[in-house]
C-alpha cells in the first residue's frame, strides 16, 4: 500500500508532500483510523533513566510543531522527537528548500528551523495522547547572535521542561548560519554548563528531572569528536544524538540536486554515522547514552548502530522511502 501512496506523494514537490502527509496523519488520528495501541510493540528499554516502550523513535525535523503527536503511536514508534523549535516563530529559509535524491535513497534539506515557536508547541504537548516518550529538540532563532545562543536554549528549556520526557539541544544543523560553531571547544563547554545549570534550577522548580541531550554533526573530525566527548564528560549531560545531516556530497556526486545547499540525510549517511557512534562510544563514559540516527533504512542498519554503541535509534529519511513497514522491522531488533 505504501508503494502506491509514495508514488502519489513523490509526484508532488517534496515540501508539499511533507505537509500533505502530516495533514493526512493528523486527520487519520482524529478519525481514530490510527489509534495508538495500549501497549506499543517491541521490548521496553531503560535509557537516560526512562523506560522507552521500544528502541525506535521518530527523528526531529519531520513533525517540528508536534501536530501529529497522536498519530505516531499508531505507527508503532516508542518515542518521538519534535522540533527543532525556537523561542520565536520563524519561517525558515526561502523555498525550494527540500530535495529528494531517490537514486541514493537520500534527501537534502535547508529548511532553517521553520516552526511556529516554542509556545505553540508547548500548547500541543499539554493535550497529546501519544503513549510513548516525547523528546523536544530546541534551537536558537536565526537572528540571535551566537554569543546569546545560551539564552535562546534556556528559553526553550523553560517552556517545555514540565511537558517533555527529554530535551535535545540542536547545535549541529548546517542550515542556521554559524550554528555548528557551538560544537567547538571554546563554545561547547560554557554552553553545556549553562544548560545543566538551567536544568538544575528547573528541576528544583518543577520537582522532576528531565534528561538533557545534545545533537552533533557527522562532519566532525576524530579530534573534534574527542574534544566534544571531553566537554560532555565534564557535565551532567545525559545523552548524545549522533548524528545530524552531513555536508559531504561524496556519495551523491553527479545526481540531480546533489549540489543544492543544505544537509544530506538518508542512506549515504549510514557508514559515517555508524563510525561516529563507534568513536564517540569509546570516548564517553557509560553513563552517557547514545541515540543513533542517520541512514537507518533497515533492521540491519539499526542492529549495526546498536552494536556500535547506540541505545536507541531514530528514523526520518528511511521512513520517507520505506514507509511504516520500516518501523515494524526495526522494533524487532
């Protein structure tokens, strides 16, 4: 069935197809055509001090504003990461900004954190029926100077702290100018220290501990990965999400849209992301969990990521190309 649906969706411009899919899922959920099971499929796992119904999650970026939260459980996801969301609404980058590379089972996007703002997301989070865990991926507004980035992340944390199961800090999107600079040693340590201090204050205020994760880029060198691991180890950070999209076009040279600006996701990221996780796992203490994302389009891909050190996995581009059947395959890993 999904093959037929995909043919129709792929006849539309990518961003239009994305919006049509979200609208369809939302309507299906409202009509109870996608009712979340009382118990999600798969084996529960303990990660970041939380029980996840299964290891398989929806990566950030697909449902930025959380408009389909009640539908994802019906597809079998154990957790969903909404966002990236910013303190203030922003339209993102000019269109077109999303491109399919079907020969490579890949996507290039330069969306630019288009979202309705963290307050709109918080309102939706207060009324969802999703039975799994919900992570909120937060970012800074494009017009916020880097030296004020911490303030934006703290604003996002405060808005969703009482509603999220975990909070992910996106410092690795290639589509917000200068954002990846925050992964550098001069920026990362004070940023993480400020975030952990904010989390401590919020924990005291709300009487609950919310795990904190950071999302890193796959284009870091081995030395940069080790520097990030050192900064993370020095804090109370709970997890790392590895990885975001890549700027490397080696695997898609010559394909239509390969030269478009933005981050590449999908099958070409598989090996790079797996090696990143393997290296990061060896550089981090066991207390820091890893969430593997990037190029997962089969059960074998997920198993490879888990064997490399990931505790959980997330999908996005693989779901676009494979459809809901991919989730059923992954929950059995």
